[in-house]
C-alpha cells in the first residue's frame, strides 16, 4: 500500500510540473484531468471516500469539461469542420 | 492574433480616427505580444500612439515584476504557516482538538446520521453548506452577466455565430450515441443513489449533484441543444435552484429555531441506518444536489453558447 501511495504522489507531482511546462493547452487540460484522477485514488487510500467521489466528479469531470469549453471558445481546439475547409 | 494585426494595419492605413477606445486597447494588448517589426511599422504613422505604447509596455513589465514578487511572498507566507500545522498522521495531535473528537463520538446520537461527514456538514455546520450553495448560485449569476449576449446588432451577429457553433453538436457517431444511451441513465441513477444515501454511505448532495451534472453535460454534448432544451431551459434552472435554496433556508431555520427555544422537534432522528433517518438530512441533501447539478449544467451551457 505504501508503495502505491508513493507512486501516486510522484505521479501527481510529475503531472503538476508538466501542466505548467506544456505549451499545448489541450494536453495541459488532459494532464490536469489525470492528476485529478490520481488524486481521487489518493483520497480513497487516505480513507475519505466522500472526497474521492467529489474529486472524481468535479476535478476530473466538470472542471476539465469547462476548460475544454473555454478552449473551444478561444479556438484552441481544432475542429473537424474547419479542418475540412482548409 | 495575426488577423487582428492585419485589421488594425488596414484601419490605420485608411487613416481611420474612429477606432473606438475599447477595440484599440484590446488590439494594443495583442501588439505588445506580437513581433516588433510590425509594431514599428505601424507606430511610425502616429508618434503619440508610439509614446502610449512605450508607457504601456513599461507598465506591463512593472506589473509582471510586481506580481512575481507578490506570488513569491505569498508562497513564503503559506510555507511558513504550514510549518505550524500538526504533523500528518500523528495520533497525538488529534487530542489537541476537542471538536473533532466530539464530532466522531456524538454525531450518531445527535443527528442520526451513520455517515459522520454528512451529519457534520448538513447538521452541525448547516449554515456553512447553505453559504456554499449560494456561492454556486452567485457563480452562475456572474457567468450569466459576463457571457450573456445582448440582443443588439452586434449581439445578433454573435448569436448567429454561436448558433452555428451549437448546430454542429449532434454528431452522427454510432458508438457515441449508443454509448451515451446506455451510460446516461446509469450515471444519473448513480448520482441519485449518492444523494439519497447521503446520510448512510459516503457521498451526499454535492458529490451526487456533480455526478448528475456531469451526466447531463455528456447528454448535451452528444445529443445537442434541441433535445436537452425540451426538459432543461433557463426557466427550469431558475425555478429549481430558487425552490431548492428557499426550502433549504426554511428547513434549516426551522431546525435552529426549534433547537434554540427547546421546542420539541416534530421530526425525530429516526432509526440510524434506514434511509429516512437523520431528521432533515435527506431533504437537505436533495436540495443541495439539485442546486449543484443545475449549476454544473448551467455553467457548461453558458460557457459553450453564451446563453441557454
């Protein structure tokens, strides 16, 4: 259990660092999502399933969706329609 | 950004003095980030705007330096505070806090909630949760103020653009459609389960509401606005959140008035472990869940389209 904990924490730190280093905004959001998911597993290991459910739903789900929507608004996500036109 | 630069160049070449202040400012912001070659080409035209540009770039440099210093100071202060906190996982530090011990020992007998956390956040700290629900409601209101499209001439243009954007939504993808048809009821059912079992098992109004909200967003992004508008519009959002917030406030006030005046509460704590136990916990969970689910969905819709 201890090893899994350490592995997850290292993964979270690596994600947190790489989010700020990534140039591509879309990949940054996806890395952020992965970090949230790892965090929710850590919450379960810390025996707080309440927080784990909330983290998985809000952190990995809704927040990332809102960021995707924002990226779409500022045209940082290439969509198929525009690609075809080109 | 390049497009914007081009429009500004065109406008300046035509000698247009009617460029409104707002447009000018946003364009200048882009300029400073853009390459300097173009900048000099334009500023040659107008000496005063060049002076303006220099002041602006100095201002940006100073404010950047200031924010960096502020961030470092804030990090240092927070790090210093963390050193004063009790060590993680140390059994002795728990003794210092009588409150947590009281909660762990007496929550069941006072509130009838098997899930201690639910008992704390909805009973002992009920008004905190009421504040949180209102914060979510206010967040939606402010997003509405920021992103709402006013029906002016410019607004109509934007609206047409947004409509075009939204009409792309229903994808003709069989895997996506079938997957959502199977998953959507399950996700919503799981969310309802979390809310209703809030006083028995991990979870509660907030997590369940977030799950339902995420399910609604999934449905929306696959089936499009025309399908979701049938059962969820701006009016539904307003009615649901207002009713939920008012009912939460009323039931919490009832709780506190009866408790403070030694009036025997009509609603007992029931048998711990059954779904109707814990007095008002079940309805309170439902109200919070409604507010959170509506908020999540409304936030996404407004980010996506500017309006419902």
